[in-house]
C-alpha cells in the first residue's frame, strides 16, 4: 500500500514537473567513441538563473559558450563526475552566460543520492560553467553547492563514466561532451 502511494505521488510530481521544467541532453564520447546520452531535468521553477545558465551552455548558441567538446575532468568513484570547464578544458577555468561567475541562487534541493546535478564552485557565489553529477548521496555539499537538476535518463552511462576515475579525482580516459542541446523548454 505504502509503495503504491509513494509511486502515485512520484508520478504526480513527474507529470507536474514535466510541464514546468526544461530538459537538456549531453551526448558523451570516451576516447572518441560515442557512448550514449545523458538527459537532465532542470529545476527551473526553484533555481531559474542557475538552470538558465546550464540550459544556454547546452544550447551553445554563442561560439565559446558551450559545453560541446568539453571534458569530464574530475571523477571520484562513489561520489561524483565533474565537467564544464569550457575555458581551459582542464578543470581550472569556467565562465557563465552572466560573466565570469554568478551568485548562489538558493539551496532548496539537497545532494540526497545519485543523479543530482549541481554547480561546482570555488566558494560562495563563484558559480560558472562547471558542474557535477552525484553518484551517491553527498550531504557535505549541501549549502555549499547549488543543486539545479537531476539525471532523468542515462544514469547507466554516468556509472560507466565513474569507472574511469580515481580517488584523487584524476581521469583515465578522454571523456567528452561530444554534443549537447535542449530537448524542451
């Protein structure tokens, strides 16, 4: 009974959010071989500025402001995969559609489990283009990093990408966002 009620509430939530929130995608290659697609739902209603930054970088209308061809530069198995350095392509840079950085919008959502999409930063109000996807719950990032979306399809690919990392964050392959875009707004 409880599981049916929980499933019903989740279904209602999903139906509601599908009408409100945008969906974007990233096609992933590992060592120049296409591996698949990760699809994200962005929490536009609660973090519109952060969601818009990510959506526009996925859309890639401006020549240098795009995730296309940028790498996943940091992977810590059992924690996260990180990408989004569209400036230096090595984890040392980033920029946003608002300028170099922008402020932390809010901490409405938590890093409660695998598949949460969150801004990577260098401290308070230093968001740029870098992001990470949790592969496990990561409560120590709560109130430090803004959660702004979730993986809706392709979590198996996230788990595959995770296998190319080390505890120090180094990556054992060339893992890139070969294409990206907007599915719905």
